[in-house]
C-alpha cells in the first residue's frame, strides 16, 4: 500500500484522523506549526500539539521535517512569501500599502498570524538566527530584486524596516483608523513608501 493511502499510527484521543497524500500531510503540519509557534513561541510549542492540530501522528513530523528545528525553519520560510513582492505594482504600491496599514489586522487573519509568528521568532535567542537566515533569503532578497536600481540592498533594508514598523503599529492598534486620522495616515505613509520605492 502506498504512503498516500496508508493511515498513520493512531494519534492522541480526540485528534482528527484523515487519509492524506504526502503533500497534503506536509501542508497540514506546516499550517499547524505556524499556528502553534505564533501562539506559544518556539520553546513552548510542542510537536505533540502540532501533530494533534494537523491530525497526524507525531512521527510524521520527523518523517517530513526531521524534528522541531527543521519544522520551525520550514514554517518560517512558508510564512515569508517572496512572491508577494513580485505581485505588487510599483506605481500603486505606496497607496495600497498605506491603505492596508490604516485598516484592521483582523481583515487578514492568516497574514496577521504569520506576522505574530515572525515577531515571536525575532524575540527568542533560540530562533532569531533562524529567522535572520529566512529573512535574508526570502524577504530582503525579494524586496531588493523588486526595487532594483542603485543601492537596492540598503533601500530594501529600509523599506523592510518601515513595512515591519507599520505592521507592528497596526497589530498594536488592533482596529482600523477612521476620519481625518486615516486621511493623514494614508497620505503621509504613501509619501514615505513612494520615496523608498523611487529611491529618492
């Protein structure tokens, strides 16, 4: 019988049992890991809880990721999607991002959860080096390539810092801006982002 049709060993009581192919199993484990690492952090999240949320036996994590550190590294990479930058139009980017940041973090719970996961990773001595590698490879490199032109590397670093700062402010605020405050925020934030994109 193939892996795609084989049921994993019985997971803990109360855990969903599903038939899956390898790709779906891997994706379910990654999604559960992102949720657990965002909620509890690297040190407190357990492989047993991640496996239970994914609906698989804990041994499947070892099979696909080798262990907790391997799973964490892959979950980081999955949380930092370089493709998002390639999708943005340079002309509309400043205004679109400013309006996004004026909104609520609850408008896109999946992205907010990914960001919370990254914030937790940044504050842990055990995971900060892993996050640094993932950010260099998947975030800064993508922004640098998207920006292009002279001094793309340092400009990418400044744009990333500003972008992350906006994400933190929106997360702390927890609700959308309104009225005059929103107008001013969007206008000023757009101007800052436009200068960074243009290299001015």
